[in-house]
């Protein structure tokens, strides 16, 4: 069935306290999507952000971001007072996220709520802790210990706890019991609020497309708690790390630094960790987009300690065996394979064998030197088309950035008779919505016809990313009506 939706990070929602959250504005966004005739709300990873504030470098692949817990809901529950929330500095610009100010304020106000929280009166708290024990205990301990060492990576902790000696684990659990319970409280509130928002979206005909990175961060509870699942040496340091090879966009490649999986160990254990991970995601979301899907076929391994990705090499991944194991255990999982970039025949075969839809991005289509797979006339129906993703320019910014030759090619393809600004952006939206792709997702910034000031992320850069927020009055009834008209017109 043909459907469409909007890509909009939770962090980018308007609202109080410096960053988007599971607030009334999130519920309003669902209402607006419904009014606009949409079927999907695609978000970015919901995990707690680490280095560079990136949702793709999280302290846990299972935990939720404390920044997304709605403080006004905690006020309604009697855990906070309104003046306590407004008494902190959340940043001056309502359209930009100031992560430093949020970091300095958010945990202080959540601590106030925690001190008033009585788990004995929360019937669902005990079952939440029990149901999520397989990751929650290690995550809460990890964050408590991390804080005690001033926030440094676990690689810099004292050896006894870094190497998870039994006596050290017992000692730290006892010493930081209150701090551990604080992090469990945050996760309980996150889960409760998110599941309520998801239920509201589903009730109103909106399904959630979640997003998970293929890799976990080195500085994470996942790596610390389960070192046997990764390619680490006897000192718990990586032997090789993830990234991508040199290409036209980067002469030295991309050095991500994530630890690589020990796929032989995962296979030996029946992919149990992956089954838990995907199962957890299928509870949080209706559909899961898996980032960097090609690494399941072959992954790029860079020697640990290298300053660039030049000396990496391709290594065979788990292939279809992983997905057979996951499907056998979880049955009908709904996955979008992020299969962008250069694809080998074996990657193409893997995506086809899984049956998962791949991705098509219009901004990658208009290379005047070749007939691209990203051009709509080359699509098959089982794919998801985007004007751009969180890593791309907005359409306005992209159009201004391409060469004159490519722009002329794009203009010819769209029969552009001098359109600029909003008219130009809507030409590309129309091209995506009209395509034969079963699913069409448009970033909110493109529906708002914004330029690169609204770009979410520029890959391989630090600073200035993940900060854009939508203006409170931007998603108007007029815009919703225009979105619905084009959605209905092309039977989505």
C-alpha cells in the first residue's frame, strides 16, 4: 500500500526547556500529521547522546534519552513544581538547541523529581525494571560509575571496575545505589511517556519509523558490559574500528571509531544479543530503519589507533544468517535497509534476500555523468524515497550547492520553468510523492521550504550539528492542507 510520512527528530520539536521532548508539542505534531494525511512519523535514534551530541553515538543502544522526558508531565504527576522547571537556563534561542546548558540543567531538575518519586506507589515500576533487567542494570551502573570518574570513557576507569571484577561490581553497586536508582527512574519515565505518545500516534493512524545505528559506541554500557561480543583485545581495547573508505566525498575516508562485532561469537550464540536488540526496537517502533545496512554483508575494518580510514579493509559480515535467526524468533519484523552509497552485487543480493525495502534519495539522483539508480524512473515499488535525510542538505541548500551542469540536468528532468524557492522545493516533493515507491518520507524542513540553516547534520564534522528546532507556529493548517492535497492526489 502506498503511504507517506515526515522525517522529524524529536529533539527538533518546539516546546519549553531547550529541546523537543514527549510534550504537548509532540502530541500536536501527531495531530498535524493526521490533518496532513500522513501515515508515518520517522524519527532519529532515541538513545542518550554522547560525544558530539550525536544520536548515533549513544551511551546505550537500549536506553532512552533523558532530554526527551517531558518535564511538564512530571509537574502534572506531582514530581516537580513549574517554577523549578522554569528556574533553569535552557538557552536563549528557541530555534536552536544549546546542549551545554541543557546538560547542566536537565539532570539537576530530574534529580528533584527523583527525590519525590516513590516506587512503591508506582505499580508498573517494578515490572518495568524486571522486564528490562537484561540491559537496565548494566546501563544504570555504567552511568553511575561514569559520573564518579568525571564522565570519562570506561577505558580510563580503574582496572577493577573497567574489567568488571566481581568484587568491584558488588562494591560499586552498593556505593552508588541511589545514583543507579536515579537512572532507572529516568528510564521508567522515558518508557512510560514514549509508549503513551506512540499509542496516541497509532490510535490516530500514524506509525513510528525508528532508527538504529548498526554499531554501538565504544563509550557505552553495551561495550563495557558485553566485551565478548566485540573485537577487543585482552585489555578491552578495540583491535579495529568502524568507518568507511576514501571516496569522492572524503579523501581519507570516515573514521567513526565504533568497536566492531565479533560475528563468530554472535553466530555461536544464535545472535541472541541482536534478537534482544531488534525485539526491543519493535516494541518502541512500528518500523525500524537500520543505518549502514551494507555492513551486514561486508564491513570496513580500520586498524585501531590509525588517524584516518585509509588503511582499512573489507571483511565479510554475517549476511542472511543473522536475519533468518531474527525472523525465526521475532516473526514479522518491519525494517528499512539504509543501503545508500556504493553497493556491491553481494549487498544488493542481501537486501533482496531479506525482502526489506531499501532507500532512494533524490539528492543523489542528478549526477549528469550517469543514469542513477536514485532517479525515480529506475525505482521498483519496494523502496522508500526521500528528498533528503538528516545527513543531507535541505533541498534548497542542495540545489544551490550542485554544479551548473547537474542543475541543468535536474531542471530538464523536472521540466523546471524557472521555479525557485518554495516552488522549486515543492517540485521535488511532488517528484518523490508521485514516484512508484511504496513509501515516501519528506524531511519537515523541506515541507517548510527551509535552507541549510535548518540542516540537521553534516557528516565528518563536529559542532553545530543536531541543533535545529522547528518554530512553534511553522506547521500551519495551510501547510497541512497542502500536504494532504498532494498526498491524496498521488494515492498515498
